[in-house]
C-alpha cells in the first residue's frame, strides 16, 4: 500500500513539474514574439517619421495654401494622413464652438481669419477627416475640429 501511495505521489509530482515547465516555456515563447512585434512596430514608426521628415524637407510650397498644408502636416503627429499635398484648404473665420482649441484663449480667437486644412486619413470612414485651423497671417496652429 505504501508503495502505491509513493508511486501516485511520484506520478503527481512528475505531472505537476511537466505542467509548470510547459507554462514557463509557453510564456517565454509569447514574450519573445511580443518583443519581435514591438520591434517591428517601432521600426515602422521610425521609418514613417524619417520619410515624413525628408518629404517635408524636400517640399517647396508655391502658394499660401501650400504653406498652410505644410504647417498643418508638420504639426500632426498621428501618422494617419494620406496624400497630404492634396489636402483641401479653405479660408474662413475661426469658430470656437466647432474647434477643439489648442491655444488657451478660446474666445479671443473668435472671428479671426484662418486657413482650414482638411486631411484625408486611413481611418476616415470611422473617425472622419483631420481638420486643422491655422492663423491666416502667421500660420500658427489655432485648433483642430473634433472628428466624427
């Protein structure tokens, strides 16, 4: 009887030990894959920033609309803008009730002449376009519109 109990304990210990080893090996395997994914994402992010920097550096604006597009594109950090050189630019008056203001003095900006730059994005169907308001004289970013 003692031998049977001893054998059962030994078998249970072997099973538990095997399960622990499998869990540890599986966990480490997942961590290696997560690190690889993280590295790939960082590479893509750095590559996009590098190409964006070169694209901005090599761009030569020829009109006030081109300058507004360029300044708005430089300011955006999201990286989801597509075809920024063909973004829609319109002129208008700043409306604080429409814009999410970057500057502190929201009411002081009301009625100011602005360029309104609207960028198409990768997530436009879900979130809508990115709209950025720039001061017409200084090209300073005044705010962004809330996305749908």
